[in-house]
C-alpha cells in the first residue's frame, strides 16, 4: 500500500473509539467530521465540548487539527487528525460574527446550506434555484474568505455552486459528491451529484471535489463495484484534471432512523421530503467499502488501474492539503 497521507474530507459517524481504530487500521491520516447540520449555536457548542472530551480520552488515536502543519504532524505520529466542519450554516444563526467565533474554536469548513433554502443560499432540493443571496450570502462568503473558512458546496443547488465559485476570492470545495454525468439521474439522491459544468468551474477556480462511495448517489447503488468507483474517479480526472479530484466518503454509521429523519427534515418538517424506509437498514455500504478501514483496497484498485504514484498522492490527500493551505488561515489584515 502507498505511504501517501490519506484525507477523507467528510465523515459523520457517531464518534467512538471503534471508529477511531477503523481510521488507524485504514491508515487514514485526516478526517473532516461534521459538527452541525440543523443544530443551533448552543447545541453546536455542546458538540464541540463532546469532541474535546473525545480528544482527551483518545489522545493516542486522534487530535484536533487547525492547520496543514497540524495534519502532517498528527498523521506522522500514526494518529488521525480531525478537522471540524459544518454541513449547514444553521449554527451561525445569521450572525456573521460567529464565523470568527467558530473559527477560533477550530471549525475550518462550512457548507452554505443543507439541501434547502436559507438566507444565505439555495440548496439542491429547491425547485426554484435562487442561488447565492445578494446581501446575506455574499456577506458570509466574504467573511469566510477573510476568516479562514473553506466554503463547501456539497448540498447546494446548481446556481448556488456557480455563484459562489464566481464570487469567492478563495477556492471552494465540494467535499462529498459525485459527477451527475457519470452516475446518472436515477440514483436515489439524484439532486446531490454535481453537473459537469459545476465541476469544471470548481476546478478552474482551484477547487477540489471529494468523490464518495455513498450508495445513494453511486451508480449501481449498493451493488456498485469497486472497479466502477475507480472508473468514476478516472472519468472525473479526465474531465477536470488530477489536481482537483480527491475523496470525501460521506461515511456514517452508529445511528438509527431517527438521525436520518433529523438530517432530512430537521425542525422545519414533520416528514422527510425524500422518503425513508423505516424497515430497511439505515444505510448499506458496498461490500468493498464497509468502513474507512477499506481504504487500502481502494488504493490498490486505483494503482492497479494505472494511477501512478504522484497522482495517487494528489488523490489521497495532496489536493486537500493544498486547498486547506490556501483557505484555513485568515487573510492578512483580516
């Protein structure tokens, strides 16, 4: 297996030692974890407090990373660097000053909206795509640029993605999504994959997309093969270049259906707009990726399909580290 640093740029498993050991066995050097989707400010602060307890209790396996130097140091010690992120801006409660407050607490990645419309932007579930809002949205993008927060567009609408890529003064990310043109519109979560137009604009502005084995947006669903995932990776590289493709698995486990309802409907709805089968498993992962422990097999498959060592280094973590280095620090004079 390659010795390159592996960065998984989105996981949302219930955190515990078993998960951290999976990271270690999979030789995952850095994981971007979700603190908040619909949680408000106070609730998100409690989640950070819980993570601080985990860092103290499992210091032999994990540590919070605020910089790329932290990531390299922690992963070099055989542990996993944890990067804090939001999958929505609900935790900011439309208070622009909280971007800096949460950055001070270690949050380095913020997704503008989770599926639905908010005051900042439109999510991918909206039929009327209003994009990035003129005043609130642009204001928060400027603030994130200045403060040192990487903007994530994974659950955002087409226009929100394009508006933000154009307006942001720093490169942005799609931490966990697949190419729509490759996976097709018949995947279960068919509003989540990104158009080729978005991916090309993202790359032209220096951004990175994290590809995912999440069955609900993977061609073939739970029956998808590892070779198909490799083919998707190679297809995306052909479209936008090796410097802009990486991985964000969207892996999650340890939850029951009530958590899925929370992600889908939060407090704003009684039922999910996207049907949930309460009698089925919360999620079934492909047999070749049942946990992050499976990364070595994915790496071997990429190498076996002709991905050279330099390209592997970029795919596995190098592209994320470059983007983090460009976006995690405050702007001079900010």
